[in-house]
C-alpha cells in the first residue's frame, strides 16, 4: 500500500507541476497578447499622426504630395467640406454660425471670431433655412413660410425627398 501511496503522491505532484506550468503559460500568453495589442495601438497612433502631418503639408502646399497620398488628401478635403456644410446647417438651425477657421460656434451677427480672430463672412438673410423643413429654401422662395404649412402648424418634415409636408409642392400651402 505504501508503493501505491508513493506512486499516487508522485502522480499528484507531477500533475500539479504540469497544471502550474500550464497556468503560468496561460498567464504569459495573456501578457504577451496584451503587449502585442498595446504595441499595435501605439503603431496605429503613429500612423494617424503621420497622416495628419502629411495632410497638413498638403494644406500648406498641395504640390508637396503626389500619387495615392494626393488622392487621399483630396478625399479628406471632400469629407471636410461635407462636415463644414453640416455644421453650418446645424448652426443655422440654432440661429448661430461656425467660425470658418477654427469652428467655434458664434452668434450670427459677429464679424470676427472671438476665439481666433478670423473675419467671418456675413450671412445674408436669404441664405437662412425657412424653418419648415421643406427643402431648406430661403423664406422668400418657400411656399411654406407661414405657420400652418398644409394646415398642420408644426412645419416639420421628416421626409427630405418630398417638399413641405410630405406631399408634392403643388399641394402645399
């Protein structure tokens, strides 16, 4: 029976050593995987910063970049134009405007940005959306500028493909 207990003790001891080694391997593998992910995130951050530097150089001197980089920079320009148009639209809805240089929200009547000092273009009253949501026409061109667009009184339009209240423009007003 002593041999059995000795063999059992050795088997338990060996199994425990294997389990400890396996758990140590799991811990080491987890640490290594985390280090890899951390380094990948750092690398992506540097790629992003390089891209910002190159785009800044392009903005200063468009001829400084060529080929694929130029194509990407032009795509970024298009995206920024769209973002700025959406910001201007949002500001108009709030009866505000965005600084053309730094993007800070300003009162519509401000001629110079209080943040960066850039002269702001004047907003003509005809450029304001009519507020009824129809086609963002100037109030003078909109049939819906009165308070009871199609008799509903709220001037909301959730369907931007149709004018005014979701009906044809001829039916509105």
